[in-house]
């Protein structure tokens, strides 16, 4: 954990502790990377729902990581149990939902909003 991902730098608080937005980004990255190798060419996932608690603070200098477990597959919907740790204790926990998408079609639909 560095100053780059602390609450003071990210604007989510005034202290130099691990920011909740940084924890959310770590959860999303951990989950998408855990399933990407199993997806078909041209597919990816997008996050759609988070239900997590940031339960302990982490000072600058401690290593932070996330562990995820895919607990449910419902067609294209994936649900993960997530836990986030620093070198001393669990700092976050909850669930994260992602959907499998066709990258090209998804991006085209997003770009169409510009018109």
C-alpha cells in the first residue's frame, strides 16, 4: 500500500490509510483476472454489483491483497466471495457480481452513447 492508493490522495478521506475506492478496484481486478483465462476469445467481464465492507484500516507500507472464490454461475452472471487482507489482518469482505460480455459489442454499445 502506497501513498498513491491512500484515502487522502484518492479523495475519499483525509488520512494516509488504504482507500476504500482502492480496495474496490483491487477486488474487481482480482475477480476479472481470476476468470479471464477461462473465457472464449473476445469475451470479458464487467462488474455490476458490489456488497463489501471495509472493516479495518491499513497504513502506508503494508502489503495488501485480495482473495476471491467464484461461488455462483448463472448463465453469464458470476458471483464471487471476496476477502481483502493486509500483512496483519483481514481488512475487507463481501461479494462481487460480474457479467460475461462480448468485448466488441459491449464497447460499441458504450460508444454509441456519444451520438
